[in-house]
C-alpha cells in the first residue's frame, strides 16, 4: 500500500526537515537518516500535531533505547569488577589457607616436642 502525498507543498515535509526535527529532539545521528526516510512517507498525510506527536514518540523511544544500552554497559562493567574482586578474594583465601596449614603443622610439631620433654624419666 502506497501513501499518496498531499498536493499542498506547505503540508509536505521533506526528508531534510524531518532529519533536522529529529536532530532537534536529540535522536541519535546514526538513526536519523533511516528514521527520516521512513517517516517521510507517513508525514505527508499527518497533521502538524500528529507529525509532532510522531516525532516526539520516536525521540522518546530513541532516548529509552539509549538509556537501556547505557545501563547494560554499566552492568557489564560492574560485573567485570565484581568478578575481579571475587578472584582477588579467592586468591587471598587460598594464601590464608596455606598459611593456616603451615601454622597447624608447626603447632603439631611443638606439641609432639613438649610431650617428649614432659614425660617423666623413669628411674630404676
């Protein structure tokens, strides 16, 4: 189904105008060309209020998408930091376990030496 443009040139919106309107509303540069191409065919049959509402909706959708993408980047960065911290913590726990094993061995040796010394000598 093809949408027929209105004959009134004042009501006709060109792609360049749509692109500028999208830029004014803060739509990302990489999306403006594609969106202006798609909106051009629709905008010719819209009233000024409907056109403004459509652009506002597109701008809002773009802003929400960018916020979601930014939040995803933050979560990925936070996850990487958490993994790094847990790895460092795990390494420190391994070192602590090793030190405790050494201390345990030392204490056991000291106990066995004191037992030998504490035994009363038998006198016959």
